[in-house]
C-alpha cells in the first residue's frame, strides 16, 4: 500500500485544519512508500503551484498523507 498526499489550505484562525473545514483541498498525484517522502514531495509539489507561491497572510498549509490502494 502506498501513501497519497493531500494538501489542505486553511485559515490560521482554525485550531485544527481538516478536509471538512479547509478552504481548499488539493488531491495531488503524489504516491510514496514512506511518510517522509510523501511530505517532502508534497512540499515540492506545492512550491511549484501558484497556490504555494501566492499564499495570503491569513492562510496556512497542512499536508496529509493517507493510505492509497494501488
């Protein structure tokens, strides 16, 4: 089983950023075998997007790696 990376964009005012309260949920094409590589590749993926380059002051990012069946 591999891990799939999801990127959540939430308001800094939220105490817990989840898929249900995020302003934006990005389901990435990233699949990894370990949590560390999942997180690192998700950060690199986000940095290459306009969302990652143009974040607003009141936004924060959370990367979640979830199990993905091949």
